[in-house]
């Protein structure tokens, strides 16, 4: 920007004269200066001479036809939220517009609101030419906010792992389970906007905001105290069904349990239309049904377990159920059942523990038990027991193994309580003697109170365990004379059979045989397969 103070103009009746007080300017500075003062028609040769020698020159004659007045140019923004003014300068001798004239021009162009007189005064004082300056502004609308639903538990959110985080990929799960009362989603209500006003005085409307409501089905409801909160009313899997949240009491998975799904820990029943791969686990409070195989995995159910494809334990898989277990086959598997274990085909090199019975009586002679150890409370039955190779196979029936284990635990705990009581009682007797003699100081009094409290705790624990042990002994009494091992086809050598503590080692193969305990002779007696048929375990 050039320094205007270098130049000066003088108007006389015969013309307009240009002079300067310094030569510190460029050619374009002269042209810009003349244009700014509205001198658009000038003597080009005179100006060229001025540029050369810097002497005062007459740049043009006086001609009223070319000596134009200033023009006030008003421009409204497209949204009419602001108005700008630009001044097309007057001829040198003509006056600049006044503030009132600018305001009148704005009003003539429909500007009624938000006129800034300070901006107008600044524009006129600086004599800005042909430069739009905002001199009026409306009041912008305050935009509102749409309502939206925030998912506290998102069934579709991918599993996130931080860069520095180590994770057990076998233990993680993509299944989202919820419990009654758990918060699932929260609604953030809409916030209405506030209209503004443009410079013409017309309202500037805020955008319309949208409302949204929860979309949910079974197992969910609005919280009674906070209607903006969605909570679960049932145990189960949280699932998004085409934008609608539901809680499913049964988990139904149509693929394998692998890294794509992760391990399962579910509150209800689980149905898997695939296999459970090595290293993963499925834990459920309800029944578990698996249409594929279980491969070196852990299965744990509070109900029953059905494995249509069988169990390949690989020496590390384990299957537990409070109820029955049904499977096609078992190989190097560990299976524990609070009911019975039912196999259609072979059980090979496995450890089976059943509260009631282990039955491997499928449609063909493939129902074979060979290798490993089988324990059952009442009965073990199969087509073939052992193998032609003399594979060591142990079968133990007569008392449920889990009950025997519980009896051991209760007996040991009762013994521990008795031992602790024996240590506490002499100390209490001694402290009571001190009390009777008036020699019980604060330290001894605190010790006596602690020992008295411990004594009551030990007695209560012992009484509770004694009650449970008595109930267990009564149940064992009911099955103490039960127990049978039945082989419908062939029992090979190498099989060791124990019924109610009596053991029989099979040296020679035998067919269609039942192994029964003879309490009088204290031995195992061999009977036909259908011995006492219909009465489980004799």
C-alpha cells in the first residue's frame, strides 16, 4: 500500500493539478491515487511527464459531466444475515457520503436490524474505496440437538484391544450377556433450537430437530424411575435384531466356537450348530447342545450336555454337567456328570465320572469302552469292554465318585474343626481362671473374647458340615448295595472291574456278562448280561 501523503491534488476553475513532496513512489501508485479520488479521465502524457520530473502537472480539465458523486453500494449476504457497504469514491472535488446517507441507503435496501454505526464511521473515516465492509449483522439462530440413543452395552461393538494390552484370545468372547437390572442404553433427549433474525427483520429459523425412541423387545424395559434409561429384565444374550434390541434367554450360535466368536460364558441355555475348537470354553447355567465336536475344549453346564458329534479331548479337554451327558463318542476325554453319561459309540482312553451310570449301548458294536478309567455310582453298560490288545481299562461302580469325594472333604473339614477346638478350649479355661482370680488385664480380656468368638465359629461350622455329612451318608446308604457292570458282547482281558470295593481282573475274554458283587463271598460274581434287568444296579 502506497503512502497517500506523498501526493496532493488541487482543483482550480481550469483544471485539476497533481503534485508530490517526495519521489518515493512508483508509477502504479500515481494511477491508484487518481482512481481513488474518482479521476478516471486524465492526460496520460502529463502524467508520464510527472512521473519523469515530479513537477506539478495538470492532469485533466474541469468537466462537470465527468465529476461524479460518490456511490453507496449495499450488498446483502445470501442468507441475509449480514449487509456490506462499499463506497465508489466521488470525484476529487465532490464530498464523501455521510453516516446518515449510508444508513438511509441500507434502509432503502431493506436493512432494518443490526446496523453497526461504529463500522460505518470507521469506513468513512478511513475513506476505503470499493472495499466491502460488513456494517450490519443479524442474530444467528441457536441450533438445537437431535435426540439420540447411547448404547451402554453394544451387541455389535467389535472387541477392542489397546496396543499395549495383552489378551487371552481363547478366553475373550464377542457374545454380550446381560443381567436383570443392568443398564443397556440411555436416551439423550432433543434440545430445541432458538430462531434468530436476519438484517431485513425476518426470522432466521433454527433447523428442525428430530426425536428418537428406544426400539426394544423381550427382556428389556424402560426404568421406572428414569424413563430415559433402558434396562434388562432377564438373563440372556443382548442382540440387535434389525435395529431392535432384545434379550434372548437361549444363545443360538450358527458357527464354530473359535477366534471369531470367542469363549462363551452364558446365563441360560446354549445351542451351537458347529464345533468347539481347541482351547476355548463354553460355560452355561442352562443346557448345552453342540451339533459338532468338542476338540480339546472345556464345557461346563449346570444342566445337561448333548454333543452330537462327540468329544476329542486331546488329553486336555474336560466336560462337566450337573445333569446327564449325551455324546456320540469320546476319545481321550475327561467327562464328569451329576447324572448319567450316555454314548452312542466308543469311549476310548477317557476318564468318565458319573453320579448314576455310564451307558455305551448304541445301535451297533461300535459301542466300546477301552482304555482309561470309568467311575459310576450305579452302573456301567456297553457292547464291548476293553480291546483285543489287552488295553488296560479300569471300571469302578457301586458308590458315586463325587459323593465319595464330598465325604472325604467333609470328614477332613470336621477333623480340622475338632483339632482347632482342642487347641482353643484349654486356653479359654486358663483365661477364665485368671478372670475368677481377678487377674484378667485388658490384653487377656481381649484374647478371651477373640477365643470365645472363634470357638462359636468353629462349633457352628462343624455343626453345619456334620449335618451335610449325615445327609450324604444317608444317600450313600441307599446305594451301598447297588452296582453292576454289564457287557452285552465281549469283555476282553486287561479289564479291571471294581464293584463296591471288590475287584475282578479279567484274564480271559467273556461274552454277554454282568459283573456283580457277592457280599457274602466277598468276590465278584459273573452273571448273564440281563441279570436283574430293569433294576438299575441290582
